């Protein structure tokens, strides 16, 4: 009956509707079988037939899947799994040109030669098979079909410029993943289709593409086998692949099969290359566009009449040659290699005892190596399965359950999930074979469930890695709707169609940076479309917001709460800065102008409030002449001016002008002229910003924290910054200028020539320790002499060294005036020590001189506790030539009034009387010679202090009743030696070391004490 069947060969290029035509012809018969080249394509056709006829009459048979209803009428199968001898009315084989494939071609050739339907047989494929089919199939009728759309080559394109609805083809898993990752970053995502994917994973990935969630598809050459997708452009990332044995270039007809996927139905398609693929030459382009390929001359063939008498006979029949010139023996396939490998193992050969065992062994060897670990590993698995089937009749349930349980895990990355899917395909294949497991229904369902779980997990992993879900949702919504819906919540988060798009910060939209460039434009457009009303509402709220909600930063930024809405810019006047709002252009000019007006109102009110004393002084019309000019200078400097910079102008101001300025809170300090109200933290903060704007600084100086009396004096920071901040640098610290003036008031009451000590009030004002205060005084021009003395007053005194005690009195503060100190000289101190009447009459000690002066059990008299103190004198740096040596200036001029009576010298910045009226000057205006004895030298003061300390120590020891007479009183010679030693220690080694030699300029810069360095 098969000889009466009608045989038709429907040949043509891709996109001619051949598969659709075969399905329609099959459904026109009562029963039918269709063989397809891929499991994926078989599943697609199965779903289409089920949609037309229902699942109860449609069967699906592949190597790993078997759905066979009881009332099956239509069989959808892979070519390898097609059942034989079922007697179907219709039979069709798709992609018949695969007869020439070196790996699988012998299966297609066998179906071409032997498979027939009872009523109709149809072969579907390329025009290249016309001659081979005509030679091998008698009475065949040929039907040619033309392509529904045109196919055009458009050259090479970068992936970043690939048009939507494109498919990029790679020929390795690594290449596919790399391209997919690149597309995700640049285009938002893509779907991935490979032949190794399970049908469930493949269908889920295809759905992403077909539904419009993504606009790009990355696939292997599996898409060339009849997968019907809406592809507009096909790009080849390579033109060579590994065919299982070696790397080879694709044949033109193979390239045409893949390129033909572009352009579905009547829609034109294009193809090209991308990445490292070379451009196609003209001949190849012409062949692909016009579907003209060299005809197939040889078909892969393997003997189908197998002999199962012995293993040797089976191998011989598999390797039998053919005399047909159109047929060529297929190269050794995996099943033949596995058979030979198992026979070489003695364990299997000993178990094969008859034709039944040979047939079973051959069926086991035909299990595909889905795992792809190694040939030896695959042979070991086949040996184990053959042992179960021959000895027990089925695979062990426990062993099979253990193998499946090891795979049934959905955690891991794409590679791990792909490997588990490959492993489960082996057990799915075994479960699908009739009689290989004890409970076929259970194990088929179990393996199918595991595969579905792994497939879903793999689809999720692929989507998570290669698809930006937010972008895909937006693209799909754009195709479904004319506009997108965007919302802004209380936190400023902008969502478009429920997907996060960015944040609205003030009046600027900050788009999420993770969006791909292509999707970013669409996302931004949709966001701004919905934000226009929000911009207007927000501008109204901002315009009516109180000033308490606004503030400025130390870098000139303008804040609304915690959001930046603008910045200050340089204005026409230092006290009238301008503003620049931060508003997106898409918000409109009305919103920008409203925000700018509100910001200008805020800063104008802030300036007028904080600088009200300064502005009031500038508006005072009663200030005239020099007073008005000085007020103008003060306004220019924002209320703080170093006195040294305007010393000449200050001298020219009379008392009336100064009084007028003092009414506005101006204080003429010794170091700084300032308005007290402008030293508060808020005006200081704004003063630094306004001054920085006026001087076009890129980075503004920051104001010190409020409440600090002193701050570190950093050499790299200009002195102007400290002045604007309300501080005066002195030494390693900078002191607040108002506190410095309070300190100056205390210093003016001291005798800075004779020397004075720091009082508790001075330390309290500065908040410093004595050492820190000494460093501050050095920065202000004072010299500090450090010394030590006993704490408190001595309780008893001896008659020894009255001259020494008298000499020490000015230092101890018991005798005021410099005259008393000047009366005692070192010579007098020594003479007094050598005076014999100064020694009290005492009895000689009865004990020997070597005896211990302190009895056992007794302790020595306590030593008096010492304290450190400083004596400060005015020692300003010379203002002459910095290179001039102090030793070349000649002897110091003598005469003049005592230092305590001349405040001009003690107060370097105070107002000074005219020269002719100063005290201590002669008739010619020159300073009179100062007496030499008006102030003791430092060496004398140190010597007398040490002598006084020794005297008090001796008096304490003399008061002890148990002390030996030798220890209670020292001899005159000892006193003389002590005094002379103290004199030697205190005496300077040279006169040059006692003078203050001005440091060179570079040394000033190195130590950070040079004012020029601070000014930058």
C-alpha cells in the first residue's frame, strides 16, 4: 500500500511556509506523522497541532519526552524518534537537506529511503536536494515555493547600533553569553536560545522576545531549523563553528538557512555581520540573497539492515559499504564508538551471550552523551545501565532515585543549572524507553518534574543576567500604550509604569544610571512628561516656603531642606550676590524664574539681617569726610580689617570721626578694627562665602566651629582667611580677635620692659595652658623667659645671704619696682656669702665626718615642690633690613623713662602721642640715654633666683630638730661655690647669643611665622 502513496517534495528557501503547509496537509488526513529536526521545533509544532485538534489525539515523541494519549491520531516527533510501522495515512520529513549532515545525515537518509505514509508522503527542504531526491525516490513530484519576502545584505554593524528585532548568531556557549551580556549593558537585555536548552526554557526565552519584553535575540544556529520568530535582522558574530570533530567554516547553504530567519511572512528581512566576523564577499551575498546554492551530491548513509547474531556481526553490518553513487558511508557516530568501547571491556563482552543481549547492548549504546564529560565516563555509565537491564530487567529504582536526587537542586548559576539539565536528560531518555524502568509512569513524571524545575530556574537565571526587567517592561508598555504613567512619591522617587526611573531632587530629575542607553531616552522622556505638573506644584510650594526652610552652604550652595536648589554667584556688589537656580530645562522657564526669584529674596533678606550694622553704617549720611571713607573701607572688607593695613588712615581720624564710627559698633582694637556684632557665627559664615564669591575662588574657606577661642594656625592657610573668620594668627594658634583685644587690655597694664608674669585672667581669656600661652605671646611679639621656683612662701628664713634674698625679691614679687632688683649685683651676692658675720655660731659636730647624718629610721627633710613660670618682656622683631645682623647695629641707646611709665612701647598697636610730647625725650626730640641699672639682666635674675631657692632649702633643713649641725648650716665657702656655679650657668657664653637676631625670610617661611606666607 505504501507503493500507491503520493510522494511530494516541497522545496524552497526559508520563509516559504513549507512547515505550515505540511501541518495543514497532515490534519487533512485521519492520521499522520511528522518528523522534525529539533526537539524544540517538535515542541512548537506539537503545541500548534494541539491548539487545532486538542491534546487527546496528539502525541509528542522525542528522545527525552514522550506524550502518547490512548486515542492518538497525530504523531509529532523528532526524526530519530519517529515510530516505525504505525501505518499513518500521512508522513512528512522536515529539513530533508540534513541528509548530507555528517553527524545525523544517515538518519534523514534512512527516512528518505524507507519512511512512507499510507496515502501521502511529503519531504520538505531546500532546492539543493532536488537531484538527490529525484535519484533516490521514484515517482516523486516536486513543488517549488517562493520566499514571501526579500532578503538583503546590509554589511557590518556594531552591536550598539543593531536595530530592534535583531538576532545575533554565535556558535559557542561562551560566545553567546558574552554577546548577551554586552547587549544587556547597551540595549537593556536579550533572550537566549540554544539547542541545549530544554523546550520549557527555550519557550520561556522565546516568549520574552515575542512578547516584546526584549528587542534582541542571541542564539546558536538552532534558530535556522524552522523556528518561527519575528526577526527583522540576522547578524553573524562568526562564520565558523566546531562540528564535533574540528573547526570549519559554514557552507553557503548553512549560512542561507540561518540568514533566512530574517523577515517573517511578507516583511522584508536583512542580514549582515558583527563583531569579529569578516564581511561577506559579493558572490556569497548574491547566493544568500537569491537562494542559489550548489546542489547536494552525496547523502550520508548507514546500513539499516543490522544483524544481531553477535557483536562482531553487528559492527560489520553498521560498517557495511554502499554501491550507490549518491550515498556515502557515514563516519563513525557516537553510538558505534560507544559499542566498540564497551566490547573492549571484558565485563560487557562476557555478558553478551546471544542476539537478545546484542540487541539490548545496541539500544543502550544509542543513549546520547548528553552530559559530555568524557568518552570513558559515558562508557562507564552505559556499562552500569546494561548490567541493570540484563540482570534485573530494568534499572534499579534506588540507584535511579539517587542519581535524580543529586540533580534535583535549583540553586547555582547558569553553568551549574545547564549541567544539571544535561544530566537529567539522560535519565529522562531512560525513563522514556519502554520496559527500562519498573514504573514507567512514575519515573517519567519524576524526571519531567525535575527537568521543569531546572528549566524554570535556568530561565530565571538567564533573565536575571541578560535582561533588564525594568527596561523590558517599559518597552512592552510603549508598544501597548500611547503614553506611560509616571508617579512621584513623598521621597522624590519617580516610577514609570511601576518601575523605578530615578529621583526628583529639588527641580532636577536624576535618572537611574543603571538604565541602558537606548532605554534611557525613552525612560527620560516618559518621566519628564509626567513630571511637568509636579515641577509646577513644587515651584509653588517652594515660593511660599518660609526662610527657615532655606539655607546656604559654606561652598555657596542654596538648600531647600536637604535638597540643593541653586548656588550663589558673584554679583555687582560684594553684599549683593546673585543666584543660579538648579532647574531642568524640561521644567519650563516659568518654573525657573519663580525659583530664581525666591532664592534671590532669601539671600537678600539673609544678607540684610546678618550685616545690618554694616549696611546701616553705609547708609548713615551723617558720616562725612574721612569717617565716611573709612566706613566704605570697612564695608568693602565686610566689617573686619587688620589694623596694620589701615594704620595711616586710623591716625588721620580725629576723635569726632572715631566717635561717629563707634556709634555703629566699630571697635578700634590694637590688632583689628571690627564690628563686634559681625563676629558671631552666622555673619562669619556668610562673610567667608561673600568674600570668596567676590574673589572668584573655586573652593571657599570654611568657617571654624562656633565657640572656639583659639584654633590651629596652619602655615599654608592665608592670613586673610583667619581675619575673615574673626581670628588673629599668633604662634601655632590663632586667637579670636575680640578675645585678643581683651587680652591686650590686660597687657597694657603690665610693665612689659621690666617683665611680668601671666595672670589667671590672661589664661582664662585664652583658655590655654601656660606653655600654650607662652607660644601665643611669642607670636604677638613678646619674649618669654622660662624659670622654676618653689611653690608657695617659705615658712622660715636664716640670716644667711640677706643680699641674695633681697636680690630675689623682685622675682618673687615681694618687693615691687625694678630699682630694688638693680641694687643687687653678682659681686654683692658673693661678698655677702663670704662675710664671716653672716654665719651663726654653732657647735662642732661630735660625730665623725663620715658618719651618716640621718639616723636610722628617719627620713630626709622633704624637698620643696617647684613650679614653672614665665617672665614676658616686649621684644618685637626689628623692622629694618631682614639681612642686617643684630651685632652691626651698635650699642643700644640708654636713657629714657622707665618702661612701666611708657604705654606706647608696651602697647605696640595703641594710639601714640606726637613725638615732641613723649616722656623721656630731650629738647631735640631724641630719646635720652637710659640708665644702665634700670633693669637686671636675665643672667643676674637667674642667679639670684637660684641663690634664693638654695637659701630657702637650707632654712628648711635648719628647722629640723634632729638634723646634724653640719647639715643645718652650710659654710660660707659652700655658699660662695654655689653662687659662683649659678653665675657660671646663667652667664651667657657670648654676647651674640643674648641678642635677638632677625631670621632670614626663608627661615620665617619654613617656620610658618612669616605673615607674608600666610597671605599667600
